[in-house]
C-alpha cells in the first residue's frame, strides 16, 4: 500500500517536491471575532499552518496538541494568517517514533476549552480512553470536514520519509491532503491525531492516528477539565 503524508498545513520544500502539500487557504474568519481556540481550529506561523487536534491541561497551564510535523513549522503560533493575534509557543516535539507536538498557550485573552469544532458543531471532550478494535472513530479536518469509520487494528507501524512511527491506530476513515493533525474522536472521547494514510474521500482509504492516551500519560496532561 502506498502511503502518503496528509500534511498540507506544512510548507516544507522537501514534501512539496513530492506533491503531497496543498496550498493554504487565502481566507479566514476575522481574528477579532475569535475568542476561543478549539480542537479542529487552524493556527498559523511564519512558515505555515497546522491544525490543533485537542486542548489539554496539566492543571495550571493549557496546551494544544498538534501533529509531530508541526514542530518543524515554527515556534510562535497565531490565530490568524496575518500573524496579529498570538496564541502560544511550541514547547515539545516528538517525531519520528511517535508523532505529536505540544503548543503552550500564552494568550490570556483567549479561552482553550476541552472541545473540538467539527463544522458547525461544537463537541465537548470529556475523556481519553484506550482505543478498541472495532469501535467507531470520527475525524474532522479543514479539507474534507468530518468523516467516520472503524478502528481496524492497533500498534501499527508506518514508515514516512522522515522516519518510522510506531503504535498507531489503523482505520478505514478517509482523509485527504490538508486533514493531517485533525482530531480523532468518538462522541465525547478523544482517541487520536490524524498522522497520514492513503486513498481519498471519494473512493475511500486508510488513515492512521497517533493515540492520545500515551501523550497524556507522558506529560501529565488531561482532557475534560472544567470550562475556561
């Protein structure tokens, strides 16, 4: 099976040469109208853009979890493409082997609820259980919106040009360029982060997710905290 990274948010020249990147959108909601950052929202840096998968907290600070490739895009993140509303800074990057980055939120004028934005829906995230083979998983992304499917296997290994990632969730959910880094969820349960896959949302495909529980355990983080 030919795998490709679904990382259109990243303006990386090497991947662009492989034809895997989509151009960033030229339009965005006015930054002044935005009062909260949620999972599924896009953040911007001087070098590109990335999707927040989930908001998490260690009890005193709030963080956004992104895909691991986002750690190479920049260290300063903004709510708008003009880079006028600062949101946070990249604090941790783990890629390859795993694939995630933590952005520490610094703008106290915004809120960071334990919620995701899926189209017109705002979905409250209360828990992050271990994924189970056969259960439903949905994901949302800026390119194709929300799609659902089934977890087919756990502990999958996928080799990308930058290295090998282990312990992934394999699903039959579709995704396309631009959907990487989006949240994978089932109801109020956070399950994982879109990493990559094959196929498309016209004919179907395979998408891999970085599981969320190992990230939370490694950094003492949690979802489902009180509304901010």
